[in-house]
């Protein structure tokens, strides 16, 4: 009970602080405010390129249906974005189902590999808070255990469970927090019985890819939409015991905006979800790495394809 009250108090203070910061930001920049006559739908993103790309695709899809849009760009981390959404400063955000469920329930509801169950729980949690979770895309940015393709062929590796016979001779690379994460080394040990000879903390998925290529590590944790997964040099091992939770892209929308712009808003976002898959995101991420890449043009070309 004490812990619950403490969490509730912390959440309240977080909401109030973010409300004040966002209100101050809006009052200091009148040009960024939407026209109240138009009720522009404010589309926000997390502060990393993939989220910004998906947000731009959403924004253009809405505009194509005649829905006025205000692009808020990369707002920040989930600790900033979710309260902003709940308080009504943002109307639409591209989310990741499993991670958001863990966040909004403070870890009490653990997502599973089952997309339907995870999204259903998310809807039940966010509905009373004035948010609707639309249909998820097939695309998901999920943890994936990766080896060099030549290494997989040499050892006959297809699923993560195939590593069991040789894990104690292998070096595993991943984020520094991996040893404490239930979907990283803890999960690999408890679900698959994997005990690696050595763990190497690495700062990013790109460094994991480089370390795999140079054979500095044998196995790495990457993401399914990582551009490095595209050229065939690496093999993603099948999560054959369903350790990783569903991380499908889901549009999360404020009820007020959804009702005001229905059916155009829902149709636009769910049309994107019906088409977007993991391979699409990987290719978009690859193209977006070019410093001269225009995110708006990449989004336009994908929508037109």
C-alpha cells in the first residue's frame, strides 16, 4: 500500500511538472500552436529516428485524408511523451505495445509474445485514461539474438535453443544493462538455459553489429528493425520458446481527437498499420542513416508504394 501511494504521488508530481514545462514551451512559441479553429491533430514521437519516421508516416497519412496535422517532432523519452499524451498536449504517438504496457503499469503487467493479449491489456489500461489503442501493425522492433550467418551455418543454428550445447564457449554482446534485464541475459538463462562464457557490454546495436562482424563476440542482442539485419551477413535466431514480448507498432490516440476526426483519423492510421511490416522499417531505417536523407520524402515514397 505504501509503495502504491508512493508511485501514485511520484506519477502526479511528474504529470504536473511536465504540464508546466510543456505549457511554458507553448506560451513561449506562439508559432508552434495549432489553430484552435482547425483542432489540428498533434503528432509526436520519441527521441530516436525510427519513431520520428513512423510519426511522419502517420502525419502524412492523416493529411491525405484531410485531417489537419501539427508535427511536434521528437518530444523526448517515454517518461515525457506518455504524460504529455495523457494530459492532452499530444494527440497521436506511435508506440511499441510491450514496452508501453510495462511502462504504464509500472511493470505489474508483463507483456507476452502474444500480440492480441498484449494489445488487449494495453487498451484496458489506457481506456480509462482517455486514450485509444488502434490496431497494431505487423511491424515490430523487438529484441533478437543474432549470430554471423557463417557461424549459424557452421554450427547448425536456427533457433535460440540451438545455442544451449555451445553457449558456455561463446561470448555474448549487448547493452550494459543486459545482465539485469528479463528479456536479455536473465531470460536467456531462465527460458533457454543459456550460460555464456563471457558477456561484453556494448553501447549500441551498431557496435554489436561491428563486434559480430569482427568476431569480437559470437552472439549479440540487436533489434529486428536494425539496418544491419538487411544484407544477410547476420542471422536472427528464432525465439522458439517465446521469450520476447510483442513489440508491434501501435498508434495511441487521445479519445477527443479520435472522436472529432472519426472516421478519417482511424482509417488513415489503421491503413498504415495494415501495410507496415518489420522489413519496411528496417529499409526505412537504412535509408534514413544517410545524413542527406529527407524523412518527409522517405515517408512520402513509402506511402506511395
